[in-house]
C-alpha cells in the first residue's frame, strides 16, 4: 500500500532545476507583476525555477506553520511584517544575516529590513525579513465630486463630513455619508489613537512588549470616534469593510479611510473621482493621525538549506535590486524598499504616491511582535462595545488593557512538565492493557467468527479501512498534543506535560458558565438540527404528493445546498446589515417593524448565525426525507384513511415513524456537524463579533489556537468536545435504537 | 385520489414561500457577480444593478484557468462519488443485514470520526499527507474526501437497507442467487434513493471542500474549483465579482447532477413488493 | 420430486433462544405436509431451515437422498412462497417469475414456455407486463405462486401464504392450492397458524408447540385422537370443552360435582385420580342420555349464537362456560336449562398435569 501511494505520488515530470516555492499574499495586480519578474529571473538563472502560490493571509500563516512542522513548506514566504514575530518565536524562519551584509542593508529605507533579537539569547539580532516595498498604511481617500480640498485637521474633517451627510429624498436615511471606514477592526482605529497621542505598546518597547491601552489618549480617541457617529452623525450606524468599500465606490460616501491596497481600485473607478490625502491632524493635540505602516518582504523557511536556500536568496536579491524596485514603483505605483527607488522623481510627481509617501513618513512602523495579535484581540470587543453604545470610552480602554494582558499571559503561559507524567503514562498503558485483557475474549471470538463467517467482514472492511486510515493518525496526534505544552514559545520543541490543559479547560468559566460557550453551543446545535429536520420534513411532505411543477420546486429548494456556503454566508451577512440589509428593509417596508441591529447586538448576531445556518441546512434534510418517503408503502396510508385517520394523524403515526430509520442517521450526524460548524459563525459574525459573544465551542477553539497559538489547550478542548459528542451520540443512538432496524 | 383544494393551496403556499427564501440570497450572489468594481454590498434591494456587466464571467474564462479547475474538480468529485457509493453500499449492507462481532462498536466508531473538530485535525493531517508524499496528488485528496463522506453514506445506506424487507433477499436466494447476487440484483436496485443521496452527498463533499485541498494542492494547475475561487478572496481586497460569478458557475454542475439523479429519488420502488 | 427427511433438528439463536428442539419427521414424495401451531412455536423456523435461510444448529435435513445442511438455498431444488409474497418490486410480473430460471441459466425459450404455462394455470397472463405495485393482493399472491411453480422444484415450501388475504379470497385460494397440488403432485411443506387450512389442505399435519412436535398424523386422526390437551384445544372450532375433575369408581366427576359421567369401556385402562375430560361442542347430545349417549349434566344457556344451520349455545356447567353445538334451528334461548349427554366414544381423557398427555 505504502509503496503504491508513494509510486503514485512520485509520478510527474522530472525537472532538474532547483525549485523555489514562494507563498505570497499579493493582491491580483501585484501577482501579475510577480509572475513577470519571475520569468525575467528564470531567464537569467537557467538552473532555478520559481513557483509562486497565492495564499490568503490566515491560510498562509496556518499553512506555513503546519508545513514547517511537517518538515516541508515553501522556501520563501512573502507578506507584511506583522507575522514575523510569531514565525521567529516559533523558529520556523531563518536568520537572513548571512545573506545580507551591513552595506547592503544601508541601501534600504529604514524599517524595510526587519530584525528581531535572536532566540538563542545571545543578544544578537536576527534578520527575519528583507522588505521590497512599504504598504498597508491607511490614508484618507475622498471623492472630488463632493470634496474639493481634503481636511487638514479633524475639525475640518467633521465640517466636511457634516456637509456631505445628505438625505436627498428625505426618507430619514442619509443617501450619502460624510465619512466611512471599517469599524470592526481596531487596526482602522489606530490613526485616531496615535492622533490623540497614544500607542498600543508601552514605550520604549520592552521585551516582550507590554500593552499600553488604558490611557487617556485611548479614551479620547474612542470618544472622538463615537462622537462622529452619535453627535455629528456623519458615519453609518454600522459599517464593516465591505459596506464602507461599496458605499464609497457607489458615491454614497464622500470620504473613506482605507489602505493603500484599495486606492488603485478607487482611482480607476469611473463612477467616482477619487483622490488620496494624508490623514488630518487632531485639533485637540496638534498631533497628526498616524497609521501603522508595514514593510512587505521575504522570509526564509527554517527547513530550507543548500542549493534551494541559495537560489531562494538569489531571487530575493533580484526582487530587491534597484532595477526591479524601479519597475515596482512604475508598474504598481507602490513605494519600494530601497532608497534609490524611493527618491525617484515619479514619487514626487504622482499625487497619490506623494500622499502615500508622506503618509508613510507620518506613519508608525507596525510592531512585529507576536503580542500584537493579542492586542487586536483585546481591543476588538471593547472597541466594538463603544461603537455599539454599551460601554463608555474610559471603561473600554480599561477593559482593552485587561483583556490584552490576559491574552498575552495565556499566549506566554509556560507549563512545566508535571512530575506525574510517568505516572500518567503508566496509567494510560495500564488502562490499555486492562482493556486489551478484558476484551481478549471478544478478539478470540472475532477471530473465530471471521474464519467461519467472513462475508459481513468483507463487506464492511474497505469502507472502515478508508475511514480510519485518514483519521487515526491525526486523532492520536491530537490526544498527545492535548497533554503537551505546544504553544507559541514551544512550537517545535513541545513536551508532554500532563493533564494541565484539561484542568484549564474544565476550570474555564467562559466555557461552562450559565452564559458560557458550551450552553450556547448546545442551543446552537439543538435549534439548528430541530429546524433543519422540521423544515426538511415539511417541505418533503409538501413535495411528496400530487403537486404541479414538482421538479421545479424541488430544484429551486436545493439551491441553498448547491451554491457554495462560503459566498452565501457572506451574502447573508450583507442581508443582515443594519441600514442596507435586505432583512431589515423587508421587515421595515412590508411589516412596518423597527430595524434590528442584527450584527451589532450579541444575541441578534447569534440569531443571524442560526438563521443563516438553517437556510444552508434544510435542503439536505429535505432530500433525505424525500428519499425516505419513497420507502413508505401507499397501502399504509390507504389503511389509515379507512381507519379515518386525519392527515395530521397519518403524518404523525405513519410518515414520521417510517422516516425514522432514514432521518436518524442524518439527524445524528447533522447534530455532530452543526456542533462543530465553524464556517457559518466565522463568516456571518466575522469571527465571533460583536464582542466575542457569538462563539460556539469550535470557533472558541479556533480562536485560541490560531490567534493565541495555544495548541495544547486547543487540543484538550477539542478532546473534551469529542467526548461530549461521543456521550451524546451513544445516549441518542441507544434511546432511538438507530443501529437496529424498524422491521426487526 | 384528488386532494381537497385547501391542501393543494397549502402545499403551494409552503413551497412558494420557501422557494423565495431559498433563492433570494442566491440572487444576491448573482447580483454581486453582475456588479462592476468588486462591490460586495449594495444599498438597495435591486437584484440587477443599474450598471450591470458580464465582465466577471468573461474574465473567468479568458483570464483565469477556470476550465482547468473545473476539470480537476469534476475528476476528483466523480472519483469520490464512485468510490463513496461503492464502499458505502457494501458496508451499509453488512451493518444492516448481518449480525457480527463488533458491529455496533464499528458503527459508533465510524460516527466518532466526525466528532473531532476538523480545524484541529488539519495540522496533523498535513503532517500525514506530507510524510506519505501525497502533497500535490489526486490520490491524497480522493482518499481524504472519500473518508470524509463515507461515515454519513454508510449510515444512510444502512438506514435504507433497513427499510427493504429481508424476505426479498430470501426469495432471491431460494431463486438461486448467492448472497452477493441477491445484493446486486435485488437489494441494490431497491436502495436507489439511498444510493442517490449517497452519490449526491459524496459529490458535494468533494465538490465544495477547500480547506484540505489547500493543504494538499500546492500547485495552481492542480487546484480544484473551490480552491481557485478562494484565491479571488484576499484580506480586504477581494475580487468579489469573480468570486460571485465563479460561485454561481460552480453551483451549476451540482444542479445538473441533482437534476439527473432526482428522478431516482422520487420513484418509489419498494411500494407493493411485500405486504407487512 | 422428492422425500424430505428431518432428523433431530435444533435451532438455537445466539441470544440463547432455543426455537426448535429436536424435531424429526419424514415427508413422503408428493405428500402435502402442514406444519401448524401458534406463533412462536418454531414451525416457520423449521421451514426456513429446510429452505436454507436459517442455519441448522444441530440435526440433519435431507431432500431426496441428499444431505442439504450446508447447501445454499438456491441449490436445494426447492421453491418458497412467502407470507408477504416478497415479489421483486423493480421487476415486472414476467421477470419476477423468470428470475429464478435466469439465475439457473435456463434457456430463454424454456423460460418463456414455463412462464406462459404457469401464467395460464394461474390465469394471470394479462398481468405479465405489470409491476407488483400495480397488482391487487390476490393477484400478487398468484404471482408469488407462479414464481414458485415455474421452477418445477422437488419441494414447495409455503410460509403462511394465505394469511394476508381477506376471508373470501382465502377460501378461494385454499381450494386452488389443493387443486394445484393434486395436479402437480409435488411434495409440499406448508406452514400455517390456521387450523382450518391445516385440516383442509394437509395429507398429514404436524402440530408444534414450543419447538417440539406435539403430534403427527392425518387431519381426521388428529381431530379424533388428539395426543394431548394442547393439540385437542388447537384443532377444532369452536374449541374443545375441558372439565377438570377426578376419575373415581369407573366414572368421571367434574370438580364441584356439577357433572358426572360413567366411563364405560375405558375405565379399566385409566387409573383413578385427577384428570381432564375433553368434549367437543358437537359431541354433546341435548336431551340427556339415551342408547348412544351417556347423561352428563344439566346446563343453563347464557348466550345463544344462531348460525342458521346450527346454534352455538354457551352454557354454564358448575360456573364454567362450555360451548354446545345444537344442530338445526331448534330454538335455544338464554335462560333455558338443557339436559346434556355425551356421545359414546367421544370423550377424551387427559392427564391433569401441565403436559396434559392423552389417557384415553
């Protein structure tokens, strides 16, 4: 088997060139540039082949970590510098110092080359990324049809925004807002924070950095943002990235705060007349609003060595050469990393580039420390609570600080191996042994039965083999991981430490309390499955009978299943928008109901997730029920009619019991899938928004693993979830006798 | 027998209401695919935007390797459907008709494979795939998808076999069939609705998955459709037009598969075979 | 055509249930043998072991000279008709009938000939193209029969084939089955719980209870000399009346003394002591004793069921209810007191223990 697998895997054309793979998160136009440059590079270096692969931000991060852990992965990763602290701490990227001399470094603009203290404690600094451009900085984009001169100060900003918040048709809803931006991400609030004199970390930056969020500056910034909406009413009630973007693109917003990645789209859009300006100065402090700026560049996989590492670095050298840097500037209109290109006359003459450069010079370098992630996670709920009107700015600042410190603490949590680890190991061994001995007679019986009566085993074996071949290794791996201290600081050198993770899971009040994640998960599962099955059966029964256009109905009703959920969930998120969403428009227009703040209030957001998931899931149950209905003999209904059973009684006493064998497995598995359904929560509530209040267990795990790198904890929680589901299934199947047949 | 009018009206009312609910969000996707300039959101209820364009659809075929991805996806999904149906129909039969040692335990164990949060299995799964040298192979993807789809399919088939009276097979065996022939000539044709659901489910599993595919497939020419489509999404600068247009096109084969299979779903076969 | 021989047959299920406990019997070539008994008595299990659908736990089954214990059902040269017909729903009537022959690679022309012949014999030629779901219950029954007939097997096995038909159809099919057997002359094993079918169809009846054969004999012999109280109660309708009492001084005295009767002729062979006296409803003679009948008791009528050609009188004898068949339309009304006698030679004496063996 193994050889067959390897044989199949190994086929394909053999190329003698050294292959360098790059995982990058470039945007579409940048990708074209990258591909063109790769062609040029390969022409110059016949022995090297460069293979680019686009990965979305989160996917790149998670995928790269997994790949390096497996001893593989791309030679190079390309992207903004914000992940470098994490990669470096995990030990999955190399120190680039041997490839770049001090003189070479001097040719780069300051901040373009990122270095971090070496993890060996030597006090050296390791070069973790060589940048080829700057970006990711926010600036003000305004529509010249409405705004002639961009605001220089926040007072200007408010005035212009007020003038441009217009309700032309007098329906009480502005047709145009003065200012829009993405409220949901604290990243977009940073310019306000810096404008009021604050910063995310204490200065000078310590190691590890300490958050500095509970400051008057933070409170003032939050207050200002709130005033924009509450007092000046120049921004929409709710606004995420996509809404802000669409409003500005359709001329329904005069100004937008957005990053350099979005500008070319705006500038090229024929229905607006966009221009980029530097963010204004805050009147109260006299300080400019300073966005975060990050270099983008290349890092080298810790596993890369020899020819591949050299080839990869040759490519990096090529991409940061003056020649390519100039092309980068000219083609992409992005600010390159090398001084020579930075001072190109084009930068001064192009108004966008000029504004961009000025904004970068005005900006603050984005911290690369892994702790920044904890800052975002810590800021987000309180920031959203202020915008949701449930928290005062000062209290929010305090909460941000507290939450962030908590996150950083759990991120850096060091678990010492328990002295009981050998005992634990012995215990597990003993338990396995006892189990083996106790089951020994079953095994013997199995062996005899297998010889005497091989047919059923032969029928069942192939499926069982395939199912378990895939799952056993990951499953055992997770069990081991749940006993380990795998985390940010111990990513590659994790140890088995004992049951501490389980203790922590069981003691976590956020999970098990009355308003805890667990109960919410149960609620989520029960409501969803109940509605899936109910609606599915109702529709199947409605379809199962003398209905005209049956085929068309059937087809239209499975549409929610047919269209990929990753887009329809996003559509639903749009439909739940407070101001522009179809749900509120329909509620208001046809039913005269007040608008519901679906995505802004915790309970409503949870309801929105449930509605979306019910929509996604009912067609599947309908198909199952339709299939099941075919098996019910018509005579039973005839007999029932003779007995004068009403339609309802027929349904209740014939249809439902006979659908049971077909519906039960579907419902059981449906419950399991729903319990573990990450996608809908993640897409509709945008990762647990608002205020991390919509989490179910699986999204909670996801967040602690992928945002706080608590692998051991996550594995332990997953195991607990597994046990919960196992217990549920055993009880459920026992009570419903689903493993037995109705006719026996 | 003709139904009372009020029942007919009730049927259509329920069906129409749900059809509206079903298709409206999808019409929204259509709307996104017709908008120029990658606007995910709109501020009104109009489905066809004033400035509609088919540019996104055109770009899919001219600028993107959409057809290549489509071919890949069709191949993988077809293979998974065939193996899934073959393995589930036999295993489900064993679980329904035979009483053997470890039967209940195995059935439960099959279910348990669905209970671990998939996101947590990704990392070890990648390690496994990489160690076995299955990166960038169809085989790796196929095994994984089949294994994912099988637990449901096996249980579903078992449920369907349970509704088929055992006496039919006994009759067949007396008529000279071996157990295998009885299964092939008598039981399988009668389990058609179950096979259809199994096939549909296997197909959908392989057709819409992208998280594992992203781990296994590292070369763009090996991408499946969902993986290609996900590529249109970038943090904060997604190509929503392409994304929506591709999503709509991706749904069409599913609709076609459903259309071609659904007639088997609605022809009651066991009716009248036996009298209980 | 063949004999069937069963020796020491046992069936034990994995759960421990012992369904068939050592039955032995020989079925002659061409015989119509009926297995009858209450549900759960092991008759169906025995039949299914003969068919090969259940594994034999112990014992031997021979069809002809061949030991068939380990032979697949399809190779035993048998055909079976199921209680629920078990027609293949996805096949037409024609294909249903031809299925068994096709599995045996019978030549196409031969299949066609046999199917047509069977269809003609059962008058279902017009149904050949239909699917089972388009047939009525009686038609399905005929198709199931046809499917068995075309195989021309050595032995027919019937598993309660008529129990799903309505009363009228059942009578009709019963007669047709008898006719069919006479024409084909094939050995038949027929399982039923209905004693009327057993009596009317069988050359011999095997009466089973709790996995054990209670009696094997020709229908009338069983009716006349039931081997024990169970058989006596099972065969005959209305069922036999039983009186608990004692044998004393050459006569039987019912408990409480409400009835007594001399046991001329049999008294010598039966020991004194507790016993159960069985009398069939038709063996009572209303009017008390005469030369053919011994006086028995005086009974009060509680219910009178007028059947037209006869009256079934429910009477109370010492507080226990018995049924008396009164021939003709002689007026019997509730409240009447009837002097009852028992026809000579119609008294069945059984042991008073649980087994209830026949004493005389």
